[in-house]
C-alpha cells in the first residue's frame, strides 16, 4: 500500500514538473501576430482555466466584447502592450502571451496557462 502511494506521489510530482518545464520553454508568438489572428471580428470560444467557456470577439479597431456565464455582454478594448496582448474591461485587464495549439491559441499569464482560444 505504501509503495502505491509513493508511486502515485512521484507521478504527480513528475507531471507537475513537466507542466512547469513546458511553460518555461514555451515559444510565444509575437503579439502583432496574435492580434492579426484574434481580432478578425468573429467570435472565438475562450476556455478559462477553471472550465468556463466565454465567447470573445475582438475587432481590428481595438474594441470587442465578451459573453460568458453572466447573462449580459461586456464591452472590452484590447491593445498590444510590449510582448503581450492586453484585454481591458470592467472586470479588469488581462495581459497574455500566446502560443499555437491545435485548433487555436493558448494564452499564458506568466508561466501559467490562461485563456485558450479556439473555433
């Protein structure tokens, strides 16, 4: 029994280290590339780390909207800020760097995965 618990603990530690290592060796896209992809005026599904799904629409003029679990649409603005794309709304500002993933883009807040955009 103790061996199984130790083995499980080692597996969890190994997986956690792999996720951290993957984030630290991540190749990020230039924020201008991300803006060109995301700001096409069409809705994207954005999946949050806690499992919620949002509909995010960004326009080329730096405006957009987010629809989500709340029964109303929030207006947002967005801009490239240094190495990140920042989305600003009533709920605060989120500045993310992005990497390519199958079917879309993965946003990163520092070394933690954040919003994942897909269609």
